[in-house]
C-alpha cells in the first residue's frame, strides 16, 4: 500500500454500471476527498470559514457541471444504485 493509497483512498463503484456513472463516481470521490481536506484546514484554524465555504462552493460547481456534462440524472434527481 502506497502513501497515496492512504491519503487518497478510492472505493470501488457498486452502482449501476455505465461509463458516465463510473466517471461521475470518480469525480464525486475526488470532491469528497477535497472537501474533507478543506474542512480539516478550517477546523484547525488554517483557513477561514468564508474561504472554506468559497472553496467548497467552487468544487460543488465543478461537480455539478460534471454531472450535467455526463448526463447523469437528467431529471434533476440523484439516482442511487441498487448496491449490487
């Protein structure tokens, strides 16, 4: 196990498989990881609450754009896989 595996763990995708769903899942995991780092910095006093909010909002915008470009959940709802 490398240091990168410890710092940036990725889980396998268990949802309904399509290339778009798989790509979005990777984007979602990256979003989650980056938000975790921002929260840790804000909690530790290294980042102001406003700066943390702005960074997370920018990441959310990128994730939302990714969702639209991949055509995931076109009806505005997030689809959940059946877990198999």
